[in-house]
């Protein structure tokens, strides 16, 4: 186990979680279907729970979290604003969220491969975050 890799993986998880929460916050006011809205609210709660777990572990290592890359966050916001400006529907929101989740899953898997020597708790959080993203993609299909 490598403390450096553990901290790096947890920081990447924190950045990904913040991106997920931000994406949900950006679209929530546009969601029309109550079931879809409830699902999005549930996803946000799951992200917050994972964030709490990641930050607790980072604190144990005397390390702080990580903000998402400003360029990535800005590009995601612009894409969301543009797509919803053209077509403000639940299908557009599901499309935006699916793309974001796919990117997050891909990125987290890259970091899981890069930080193989992270401790089991950090790897568990990353895997749970990947599973959440994969589940979101599957559940979003009904709104596309």
C-alpha cells in the first residue's frame, strides 16, 4: 500500500464527485418528470455520501480534497447550457448526464489502474463511484 497513491486516488474521487454534484445542480431545475427528478436527487445524495467517506479518509492522511479541473468544469457547464438552450427536455438532460457519467467512469478506471497501490478503502470508494456512474447511465436510458 502506498500512502501517496491512496491520497492521489481519493483526491481524484473527490474531484469526480464534485463534477457529478455540479452537473446535477446545473440540470435539476430543468427536470420536468417527477420520477426523474427524484432519481437525480437520489444520485446527488449518493455522491454526497461518497464524498463524505473520501474526505474522511483524506483527513486521516492529513490531506485535503481536490477541485475539478477548471477547464473541464467550464466545458461541461457550457455544453449543458448550450444543449438545454436548444432543447430543454428531460431527454436532453439524460443525454448530458449519460455523457458525463461515461466520462467519469472512464476517468476513474484510468486512475484505478494508475494508483493500483492505493489502500483498499480508497479503491472501494473509487469502485463505488464507478458503479454509481454505470448505474446512472443504465437508468438514464429510459429518459433518453
